[in-house]
């Protein structure tokens, strides 16, 4: 089961269910993350979901 939320406190509640995978949703486009931020996220989430614009820049219909 995947539990998906943009709220870290919601994901923390599901920590007691080891078979559940907790996914942090990051809505705004981001360009990077600091090591302390990544360490904090690892405390309450197993994965992160970001928008496509955070990974690939699109110009028209072409990735650049």
C-alpha cells in the first residue's frame, strides 16, 4: 500500500505500518535539495514524488 501526502505529519502517523510505503508529494517545481533536507525527508517518507518540470525542462513539446 502506498500512502501519498504533502504533509509530513500524515506520513509520520503511518510509520507504525511497516508494509505501507510513504510517499511525500512536492507540488511546486524544485531545482534541488540540500543534504539536511534529504535527511529530514528520509525520516518520514520512503519516496518522493515531484512534478515533471522538476526533472526535465520542456520548451514547447521538446525536452531540453
